[in-house]
């Protein structure tokens, strides 16, 4: 399911060609004084790679982002893939697609 989320979900445009990744986006409202803050959300993206024999798992969380109610595909996902792009050569992970 996480492989499909990474390859077919909201953040599919951020994936790195040639590498299999399993990942999931997340958005959470922030409770404030008995209700949810209408202008701030927490965004997350967690994933691992390569899918068949994972060499790393990484979670990215960005807190209290303003005016991006469901924009994790524009915030946390690109940040996660930016770090993963550096981890692939650092860990000696070769493209598997």
C-alpha cells in the first residue's frame, strides 16, 4: 500500500526515477482551545527504500505550516525526497527499476 501511495498518490511527482520507494503523506489539524486551528496544519511524509530490501527509513514532519491545509505533497514530500536523493549514493543504493 505504501508503494502505491508513493508511486500513485498525491506526491508521485516528487519521486526519484529508478528507485523504488514506499511512503505515505500525512496532514494533521492542530487542536487549539477546544477546536482546530483553521490556518495551521502539521505535514508529514514517512517512507523507506528500496522496497524489497530497505536500507533506510526516514520520517519528515513539518509543524504549524500556515495556509497549506492539504499541501504535504508540496512541503514534506519534496523535503523527504531531497534527503533520500542524497542517501541513495551515500548508502550505495543502486537504481532498481
